[in-house]
C-alpha cells in the first residue's frame, strides 16, 4: 500500500496589538543562553503599526524605565546610608 500525506504549510498568525487591535511589525529577534539556565531564551520585539498607539506605548515605557531608575538610585543611597550608620555604630 502506498499512502500520500498532504501537508499544508500553515502561515504564522500575525501578532495583534492588545491595545488597539492593529497588526504588529516585527523588529528583532534575540536568542541568548542565560547563566544558570539549560535552555536558550528568545526575545522577539514588535512595534504597533498604528503610530499613535506606538507613541503612547513608548511614553508608558519611558515612564516605567524612569521609575525603575529612580528606584535603583534611591535603593543605592539607602544602602550607602545604612552602611555609613553601621560603620559609625561600631566606632
């Protein structure tokens, strides 16, 4: 008996923006093996095809990054102050 198997090449679904529903545009793909992990991690970056929506996302991202940077600076100052107080306590 001879069987013929037909396979259909499926088209990858286009990712859609969760905020406005517009299709996303592929920007880059990075694969890296992180320390302590056995498997590589792939990061794919997309941009929204709706420019107004992408501008809003960029503003939100910049705001979030600023908050994270401010928190890191505050944490560093707090730890330095704590170390200085500890040093004075032992003197």
